[in-house]
C-alpha cells in the first residue's frame, strides 16, 4: 500500500503544479532552465547538442516549494 500512497501524493502535487501554470508560464522556460552540457556534434547543416536537463534535481526542488502540505516529498536521484 505504501506505493499507492506515494502515487497519490505525487498526483495531488501534480494538480497543484498545474494550477500554478497560469501564473508561472511567463517566467518558466529557457531563461531559467538548468542543464549540463554532455556533447556537441557539428554537422554540415546543423549542430547536435546533447544535454542533461537535471530533471531529478529540478523536480525535487519544485515539489518542495509547491507541495509543502504533502507529508512526504519523493527524493529523486541527482
């Protein structure tokens, strides 16, 4: 049952995040994106850039800010 409890907690938090989207969409995006450059490959017609979006770290910080009322915020690997 503990797995179900974790799922419901994340699910409720997701709705809280969606409610905030209307206010936050102007500030979210490339100007606030955290990433780590992994590889750049130059081609004749384009440049292929591979990055790690550091989703685990960003998600953990966002859930701590938004889902303060939840009893347990899932820890993501860094």
